[in-house]
C-alpha cells in the first residue's frame, strides 16, 4: 500500500501533481530556471518500508509512539528502509505532537535521510512551520545541506515562506550558503524578482556585517579596563624600581 504524506493526492496523480495551491501558482523556484531547489510534496510511504515507530509517527499516533518506546520495540533514532527516522515522517506529515514527544525524549535532531535532508529541511519543504519551530527551539541545525547543497533557508526562500525564513534567520541560518548551482538563499529571490524576500535577507546580511565590523574595529570596555590595569601595574613597577635606585644612591658614600 502506497501513501503520500505531507500533501494529498488523487488517484492516478503523480506526487508532483499534488502540490499545494501556493506551489501550483509558480511560487518559489520554477523548473525552467534549472535550479535544484525543490519543494517535495512529502514522502512516498509504503508500509513494508516502515518500522513500528515510523508507522505510528506518520499517522500522528502519540500514544502508540510512547508505547513503542516504553516497550523498546523501536529506538528513538531507528531508520526505516529509506533511511528516515520517525522524526522525519512526523515533520513531513504535520504531526507536531509527535515531533514534540520525540524531541523531548532527546532524539537526534540532525540525522539525515537518503537525500541528506534533516527533519528540519523536510518540515520547511512541506511548509510545516510549527514542526520547524519545535526543532529550532530545541537546537536543530539550520545550516545542514542536502544532496543538492540546499539548506532549510534555501527551501523556505524557494517556497516564498517569509514566516519560516524569518524564523530560520533568528536561529542563525546562513544567508550566504551556496548550493550546487552556486546560489545563496539571497540570490534565489533576486533571480525571481521577489522583492520582499530580498529585503528580509539583505537586511539580515547588513546586520551581520555591522556586528562583525564592530567586533573587529572596537574594543569592549572590559578590554580597555584590562589594558589600563596592565599599564598602571607596569608604571607602578617602574616607579618602585626608580625609588629604590634613588634610595641606594643616597645611602652609598
């Protein structure tokens, strides 16, 4: 039995035919541009590929996931035959309660599937903001690259999802990471004339450069204090030596 999680599909329709209305309108990177940033419709799911915990996570059955973990029928980070974890499947299918459970149980957040995509990348591809937020708040790395060199920010920009993009930037997503087409997240919206997204990313770049410049050109007050202490200590030491020399000169005949 084959299912597609993340987006619905009709009988006889290919996975790419089941894109959301946002994606059907051409939002994001269009195929004719030749860019490798894709907005996958979720995962192809076949029961025979899944372990018990993967099945439960993919349908959002929190209690069953808890029971499987309690009885140790599967581990938190077990992979299915497609190298996916339960966290990947929960993110792709919008089951935020399962994502929270797995994350709170200290699963590994940055494991990659067969296309080197983390659960965070999958959540962003499927535009699951709540799942992405849960992962970021618990320390998921936003700068891991998939098989095409894309980060989660590339995917958010390609989807024109400004809310997710802004959230990724808050967690230090790299605006200058280059994919295999040598495109950064900033170059993607420039190539498509998406002005709002360009402004968000450009502002972030300006802020980062300003902070870096301040750090390189300015000393912190604590540095000044330490330097002042060293100079004063040196001066006092030299003064002490001078006083002792003068005293000796007076005493000697």
